C-alpha cells in the first residue's frame, strides 16, 4: 500500500508517501528529508534520510503540522 500527497511550501514542494498505517516518508527534489510516524494520536516527525538514523524534531497533532516541521528544517 503506497499512497502520496504533495505539499507546497515556501521552500518548494514536499511529497509524502504512505508506507503503512503508521509510517510516512517525506521526499523533495533533493531526496528523502525524513519520516513521520503515527503513534496513537501523535504524529512524530523524524529528520534524516535513513529511518534507522533519523532524529526526532517534534511531535504534532496533525499530519500537516508534522510535515511543516520538516519544511522548516530545509
């Protein structure tokens, strides 16, 4: 199961790819920017190209807010 959504920010566009019910990958033209993981009602934003080496940069109540956290890191 892989679905996608595209967000346009002041820093360009970001594509969000759903890999499972709880894991999303965020990609730009420059490559993978990070991941977003749903943990219960919280969206955890992870910055980094590799999931096993990502660093948590914040938690949000919505997927859109979680994507915005990565957009600000660019």
